[in-house]
């Protein structure tokens, strides 16, 4: 009996980071019951400590690689890399959220707890080896995200965004669940490896094809790819900016991992069909996202539509359907997570109580008022536009290169054209900062030092990672080498 217990404990070691994260979240949930409003910073600090601790565990390889629960949970190099970035973006989101929400009397003890649970959901998605684990991780992430978006209950756009998010998110979950049920009906298994083996031997693939279409539609909804992007602008605009930052960074990386697990791991034998669907979604996302973003005057809505175009670039690599394409897409997903955190961080760092700084006009004359912050925003916009040597340039280059190698030359050409179009609305922000006169009254500088420091590190990381991008790309390639 003792030997059996020891064996079971050893088998759970790859799951140790998730167990620590969930244990920390439950502990903080209970602790918050005994803290008054003045001591809420304790929950914030402990949540950050849990995230950093779990990140260190994964980076140091604690628990090792392997599978848990008969293949339901898979920990490999791709999972570790994705989880490190997801944990880092969650920690950055909390750092931005603390002063912002406290200024507006919105900070509640459940904010860091919900972030921890949502992060656990993302980590489960990344390591899913079974469709049950996919759905469990997806719903844990989604339910926490719905609550965070509707955090400001007295704000009409925030509550409206929360309602739209839960309605359309439920529709996306339903599509994905229906697709997975059809796949189960065709193969008789929920295990992705078993589905891969069964689909290779299936003589009639009609039911499997129908399931695959619904699965791809559900993935496109969760990623925010056109034409399934209708929830993105309103949710990004209505949510408090640090919450927008949180749902725009890590979840996109988790959705990429979910797409890889389901499509390559489960439906890899039908790659010819789903690659065609992904290429079409990529093309539509590139065109729709860039063209609509040009017309936006609200920066959060502009970044929402630009997200659609960035998802188009991410899908370019996935549509290639080989190790080079997957590595390029993972590199792009990581790059976008860092860039998105910095982009919404630029809004947080300029905002004050009663002033959200979410319009492009709010950045007018920023260089005259604060040259350092203007320089940091310049780094962010240049990276998003794909200007060398920033990180965004290499991210676009590797996915376009993967598309050419996979024979998708037409998609690579469309990507180049859309990248040029997309540069326009990013350069417009730079133009108003450096060449326009300030509008309205000048707001006093921030009293806290946390947000400016975090934003400065976040923005400079885009330049540093752009110069030293090879190690990160090598890590992404290693993740799919096996």
C-alpha cells in the first residue's frame, strides 16, 4: 500500500506547478475573508509571490516532463515555454491592476484570486491531452474572465461588455463542445492520441469532418479570428484597461496551444482540410482587422481590431502545418503577448482617476510633456507595426518565412501587404505624440512608481528581445523538435 501511494505521488509530479497554483488560489480566497480594505495589498503581494514561485518551478524543471491521468495532462517543452510566458503576463497584469483599480475604488480581493484561477485554466489548456481537459481548462479561464470584465458594475460599458462576452463566449464554447462530441462519436475516444490513431483508420470521415469544422470555428472564436471577432472590440473597450491587458495577452497563447493540441495532436491526419480552413481564416483576419483598425479613434478599439490582424499572422504559421510553422506561430504568440501587455500598459501609465487615456487624441503632444514615456510608447507601436529591430519585426518575418516554405506564397504576400497597411495606424499614434500639440488640461504625473517602472521594462523588452531574438526562437523550435 505504501509503495502504491509513493508511485501515485511520483506520477503526479509533472502536475506539481498547477497544484501549487490552485492551492495558492484557494488559500488566498480564504485569506481574503479575514482582510479589511486597508490590508488588501496582502492578497496582491501573495498572488504575485505564487505566480513568480510557480514560474520559477517550471523554469527550473521541477516535476519534470511526462503525462498524468492516463495521458489527460501532458507536460512537454512546448507546455513549459508557454506556461512561463503566461505566468509572466499574469504577474505583469496584476502589477498594472493594483494602482489602477485602487484609484477607482474597484480593487477587490477576488481580482488576484480570479487571475490565479484563470491562469490555472490557461495552463491546463496548454497541457491538455484529452478533450475533457481542454474543456475544463477553457471554462475555468472563460468563467474567471467574464467576472473580471464586468468588474466595474456601476459602469455601463463594462457591464455591457461582460454580458456580450458571456453570451458570445458561451456560443463559442458550445460550438467547440459540439465539434468535440462529433469527433468523439466518429472515433469513440476523448483521448487526443487515440483520436489521431482512430482518424487514420476511419473509412468514412463525414462525421469527423463535420466535427473538425465546428472545432476550428470554436478555436477561431476563442482566438478572435475574423469573422468570429465580433466580441473583441466591445469587450476590450468596456473592460477596465488592466483586465483588457490580461485577457489580450496570455489567453491568446493558451488558445494557440489549444489549437495545436486539438488539430495536430488529435486531428493531425486531416491536416489537409484544417490547414485550408486556417489559411482562409488567416486571410480574412488580416484584411478585416487592418482595414477596420484604420477607422478607429479609440485606442483600445484600435488595438482590438489590430489583435484580429495579429491573430491572422499567428494562423499563417499554423496553416503551414509543420514543425517550422508551429515554432513560428508559438514565437509569434509569445511576441504578441509581450507586445499586447506593453500596448495596454501605455494606456494604464497615462490614465488617472476620471481620465482613461484611451483615445488616440489623449496622446497628442506626449513628447513635449514626458519624452521618456513617449519614447517607450514609440517602442511599443514600432514593434506592433513590425519595424526592425523590434521583436514584432522578427515575429512577422518568421511566420511569413514558414508560409513560403509550406507553399502558401499567396498568404505570405497578403501578409506583407497587410503589414504595410497596419503600419499606418500605429505610426499615427507616433505622429500625434511627436508632431501634434497637447489637447486639454495637463494631468499631474503618477504618484506611484510601480506602473511607470513596469511599463518601461515591458517596452524596453521589445527592443532587447528584438536584438537577441535567436535564443527565444531556438527555444520555440526545440519545443516542436520531438
